[in-house]
C-alpha cells in the first residue's frame, strides 16, 4: 500500500492527498516534485538514476531547479534554493518511498483509463 498519494486538481496542479502534511512540508514536496523531478514517467526515472548516484556516494547532492536533496547521516535534507519554505528532513526510506509512490502515480496516469 502506498503511503504517498497524489492527484491533479481541475487546473492540473499536483496535490498530495496523503499523508497529511503541514503547509511547509507540502510546499517542499510539491516544489521538489514539480520543479526538480517533473510530471512524466521518464522524468522520475531520470531523477531516480541521479538519486542512486547520491546514495552510492558518487554525488554529494542532487541539485535541481528549485531544491537540493542531500544525505545527512541517515536522513535526507530537502532544501529550497530560493528560501520559499523551511528545509525539511525525511528518513532515507521515507524519501525513497516518496519517489516510488510518485513514480507509481505518474505511471498510473499513462493508462488509458486513468483519471487522476
């Protein structure tokens, strides 16, 4: 069962429907997914390849258009490049679950019967 679920509103804006998040964390997650990952399955696949290089120690961090993702001990720091929200931390497992669940969401939208 997915922990993270998403939908597009009537204007096609991405929304996190679960888990419940405070405004800052929601802003961080949406900024990261929309500005640094992207809205299509190939986007998340490309990002996951880069993230795997961070996990392997080949890169110090993953730097995107709006955020930086960096491993600090056993946590992932998600930091805004433009100070639009306060930095948030996830465990590595939580962050990778976010990536997996977002990939599943994007993949589900490719199906002809997809609604969300």
